[in-house]
C-alpha cells in the first residue's frame, strides 16, 4: 500500500489509468503533470471530478455536498 507506483505511462497503476480516463485534465490531457492532483469519487464508485494541485481542500469541500446523497 505504501510502495511507489507509476501514475503516467505504460506502467501506470490500474487505478490511475481509470481515474485519468474518467476525468482528464482541463486541457483534455490525461497525464498527471505534478504531485497532488486529486480525484473525487462518489459513493457509487464513479469518478466525478479532478482537481489540480493548486486547488485547496476547502475548495473541494464546496462540491462534496452534491455527491453525498
């Protein structure tokens, strides 16, 4: 669980391959350009949002209420 994984490229972890395919970046590219890119997954297991490293947890919290139903 705590080992280093790949998030881009041919050896990317399955989870990150799925997250990136479901929620590409604002520029339409799927690669994660920098650490701390965050994904929001709802209660049904659907990836509903992607946040760049500059987005704060407080900004993400604003969207949580609509996904907690």
